[in-house]
C-alpha cells in the first residue's frame, strides 16, 4: 500500500506505481486531508479532550446493519465537536 499526503498546486496529478501493480486492478482515492486544530483543548496527558470523548462514548454509538454513513458521521461529530 502506498499513502502520500501532498498539497497539489494544480488540478492534474501524475503518479508512479510499483512494478508489481502494473496490469492489476488498483484503487486510487483522492480525499481532502483534515488537519487537527493545534489550538484544541488537551487534557493533562496531552490528549485532545474531544477525541477522548469520542473513545469514551464509542460504546454508546449504535450502528445498524444497514449503515447510513452520513447519519453515523453526524453522530460522531456530535460527540467530537
């Protein structure tokens, strides 16, 4: 697997893949990268308090077998933000 975070300066990208990927199905994803705000409140151990809330409340998040990802992300955001 190859993962690289870049800041493109134009709309076109050219990528080079390993030889063993040639003539095989591969998946290419392009997603925005979200950086954590360094000004966010941290606890005494340096952990982001909102992130800790997410892990603490994770068992309370109910996930149906048919996942509605938008609703799930909204629920996660409610815990984190």
